[in-house]
């Protein structure tokens, strides 16, 4: 049994199909020696193999003479008459690996052509040998990853596999959950600058829901906020702002699992999770230096270099880093950052991989959200104010005071070992420590609801925080790939542990209080800054969260058609009250189940069920009992279609989500709360990604209907979202040129605030829809890449969202020119 691997990224996904004698089926074939009619031309041109082949036959076979191991004679037969052109770019040293595996016929052609392209080099200097009679042998199917038309200069355009939904590498088309992936190539083409940008072209996901804000990556998935993960382990500041944020330059891709995920990940939100995947060492050499300049005085230089560190390829290395100096659309702002991440992979033998990733990251930003009044953003300012709408550049803080500065040190150990064809062991461990300083002055809430005094002046609140975050995280799992009769199993057992400590000390001072008795007010239409008060930072106890989980899951493939998956996880957790009250110690069980059917045509209908839990309820009931975690459940039914032989994927999904155990007022004891609230979300999503020759196309649409525990729609969650993007990389005379463009539509959303100073009258706010356009143009050669990205190309001024706290301006037009050099 043989396999040829030519991928740049993840390892091969192995199917557990058994050979079929003398015939092909949708998922695999046995290939015996047959006569073949193969016409082949191989041209070596500027470091590139161009392979032209005409194939008119029925089956694939290998003939290996028993008395020779020095050469390989290939004969090919297919039942079609097909002209193929395969272009294989030779970067670094090409590698060919032989091992036990299987091939889907859809990917046969790429495997065969790759082997043929290498044949002249393999056969160089060797004499042709006559084929011995009656010495043919039967080989099992081949497998090859990827598709030649799906490869961009930076890797795959469409991601075909993901481990986020199952913790095992599984084709997305065969996963009975909604999974969306933004690859490195897509992120580069679309000009993404922040992790939040990766959500703008994803169905069911609303990125930038609270406008432009450097403090976090705000988004919603099917109406709910997702949990943040990095390389499969928790990552996020949970509102404390002590940690640095993932930067696009450090990532290989961003994967989104929509809906509950606690049966594999433990405590997490009902919306799902965002898993950012770091760049790791690769065997193929790649070295690029990039400089860029853009809007708001953005200047950045970055380095990404990877390849073998020894002759045998047992040690691989990578270094990723960047320096940035810039500003944002808000006055008196900073957008400075530095990052360096060395990583090394050790491969002592063919069955073992050990990767060590280091990370140092420092960011020096300003908190760009100003918590501006809805009067002056969404609604006109009151008549006594000195204007109608405040500018998007408005800064109501204090120059020299406002900042959000953080430093992170992290070390990750990731390893895998295959004991045999059945059992393998995988583990990921990370230690990280972050220190942060957060100062902000925002628009105060005096004179509610307009928040202007009679002269048009506004009060301000001055906040200071000093904090630390320390995380010990680990996940170890064992997998077993085996079969029981007609059923192929991918069995997973795992243990997960996390210990996270937040130590935050803070203080606040409001205009007109004893700490700031005079001055401090400003006119938002003509600000004159008066200086910051002396804010006293109070020492508060640290807050600790611990979780231990044990999980099991089986993905059973029956008769190579039916994929049945079921899993469960038990968690014990300890959660301290971040507000100083009683903590919680409890345990919980979460489950998942799904069913998918594979048709030869590429259709994949499926149905799934998943659960979540999260301890976010603190305090006690009227009887002194602590609260249980919130719980979530999702029912999803969908259809996926992947045309055979392509990476294209078309999906439609209907979902229904319920979040329960939400705190609401106790009618019998109004000063206390009970857990009887529910929030609901249901809707439909459409996603399409395809490569049509020289053009990559994607389109997304989602509709979501929400209702919170009060019976109102969710704030800042639009019902309708739509987006489309196209990239053109022509061949021939135009080769090297690239052009891309996209459009994003965000439907109306809603918010609620009190319309009177007594907070008794609720007013519904309607945020208008908006449509934004993005564009990319550039030219790339094997050594150079010049790219211009423009986002919000018409410079629309729009409100991204509004709620009881504020109105939030969206991001204005950005223009960035990047020059990359491969060395």
C-alpha cells in the first residue's frame, strides 16, 4: 500500500477503506496491472515542472520487477479521455513519502501526475528494464492531499480539513457540524489586519459588532459571543484586558466552530468557538520579508522564515516576527506592536513529532471605543449641543493618560506519536503569563439619557487598572483507528486541564466627585483637554478558575457511507466570583451526537446535536444557594456538497439554539435572582467556496432570529448578513497579476436604552443597514509580491451597533500597500 504526500501544511487524512477488487467506487479502488494508453510530456521550465498528460484508460496499476528496487514502472488507465496540465512549483527540496494509506478517486489525478513529474529525476542514469512476466502485484489505493488548483502562493485557498470540530483531522465535507475556515491565503488576499477581520466573510458571524475597538475582537456567532482559543487551548482576556490579542501575521488560519462545543472543550459559550492556528515549522523552505505602509500612518515590517535545520529533515524551524508603529481613526491613538515567535519541530523517527513554540508579544494601543452617546452617533445630538453628529475621530479621553498596554510570554509544547497503525497519542501544553496596564477616560453617564449638560458639555469617567494573567493549560488524547466488520472507527479518549488566574487592581474617578471636584468636562464637538485626576488603584484579591475534563468520542463509518458520531465529556470546575462574592464548585456532563450520509455525487446530508455549559452566574439565591452554570443546546440539520475531484464546498444549515439557566429577577424576592431565563436563536446559513479555473469565488448569507430572556431581540445582532469575494490570478501573458474584490452587507440591528433619567421607559433603537466594499490589486513573482488592499473603499460613515451604553462608530476606509520579498 502506497501514498504520495505533497502537502505544505497538515499531514494526510487517512481513510479506513478496504480495497475493492478490480473496480472503483466513490471512496476507493484496488488497482491491478492493465494495459494503458498514456501520452505524457514533461517540460522543465524555470524551476517548475509542467506536466501535460492525455489519459485514456480504466484503472491504475503499478508493476514492480521482483529483481529490482531501483526503478518504478507506472501504467495508468481511466475510463475517460482527459487532457491534464499540472504545474508543480519546486520551492526548496521536493519530498516524496511512501506509507500505508488510501485514495479517494476524486484526488487520484493529482497523485499520479505528481509521481509522474518526479519520474524523470528518479529514473535519471538508470537503464530501462523489461517487465518480467507474471510478476504483477496488487497495491492498495493512493492518497494525496490538496488540489493543484487550490494552491495559492501562501498555501491552500480553501481549507479541506479541520480538527476543531472533532479534535481529529477530518474533512470538513464529512463533518456533521458547521465549520468555517479563513486560510492564510484568504486573509492575505482580503487585507485582514486584525483577528476580528477574519469574521467579516463568514456566514452567521458578525465581526466588529461594537465598532472599531483595539481592546478586543468583538463578534457574534449565530447571535452569541464565541469562546476564543489558540491552537486548541483557551485564549482570551475575559474582559480584563491583561493579555495581548492574536495578530494576523502569527496565524496560519482561523477556524470557527458554530454552536456548542463543551463535549470536547469543556466550559465554553453556546455560540461556539474561534480557534486561531499558529504558524508552525514546515519542511518546504519559505522565507519572506514584508514591509507595509498604510492609512493612519501604519508602518510595519515582518519576517516569516521556515524550513529544514538538518540534512535529513528531522529538525525543522520557523521564526515569525513583526514590528509595527501606527495610529487608528481616533485622535491621539496608538497602534504599536512587536512580536517574535521562534518554533522548532523534532522528528526523531517517522512516527513522532514534537514541536516547541515560543512567543513574546507586546502591544501599546489606545482604547478606541469612547462609549459615545447614541445622541450624536445614531441619533442627532440635542438642540443645545454644539453640533449634530460627533466625528468618528472623536477622542474624549485625555492625551497621555489613555492606554492599553500588555506584554505576553508564552511557551507551547505540542507532540504526537503513532504507536502502530491503530493507536496514536497527541498532546498540547501551554504556559503563558501576561501583564497589562489599562487607562481609559470615557464619556460619562451623567445627564442621562442624552449625556450632555445644558451647555453641551459632557462628564468623563477616568479608570485605571493594573493586572496580571497566568495560564497553565493542557490537553492529552489518544486515538484508535480500527474496524469492526463493516464499521470503521476513529475513537478518541482525552483529558483536559486548565488553571487560570487573573489578578486585577483598579480604581475609577468620575467628574464632579471628591476625587475630581472641579473641571474635567469637555465639549465633544470642540474638545479642550483639561488633564486627568489622580486615580487611586485599589488592591483586589486575585480570581482563579480551574477545570478538569475527561472526554470520549467515536466517529463510526458504516459501509463507507454512514458517518455516526457520538461523544461525552465530564467536567469538574472551580470558579471564583470575580466580583468578590461566593464562588462556585460543580461538575457537569455535556454530549454531542451526529449523523451524516455520503453520496457518490458529493452530497452530504447531516443532522447533529450539541451541548454547552459556562459558569457565568455569580452570587446566591434568596435561600443562599449558589447558581448553576448556564447551559446551551443546539439542533442543526444541513447539507454539504463537494463536487468530486475539487476542493469546492457548498453548504446550507438550519439551526436552533437555546441558552438556559439565565438569571432573572425573583418575583417573590425582587432583591434576588433565579435561574429561569432563556435566550433563543434560530436561522439558516448558506456558504459557497469554489475555484473556477483562475478565479476563486465565495459567497455567504445568513438569517438569524433571536429572543433574549426579556422577550426582546438581541442587541447588536443583525438578522441578515451577506458577503461575497472573488480573486483572479490569471495564467499566460497575465501571469503574476492578481485582482480581488468583495462586498459585505450588514442588515439592520437593534438596541435598547432608557429614554428617561429615572430609567423607567425603554426605547428601542434601530441601527440602519450598511454595505461596504473591499478591493485588492497586485503583482507577484517567485521572488516579489506587491499588493494594495483597500477596505471600506467608499469610506462609508456608519454606526456598527448601539445599546444601552453607547453608539459605536464603524471602521473607516483603510489603504495598505505591502511589498514582500522571498529570499
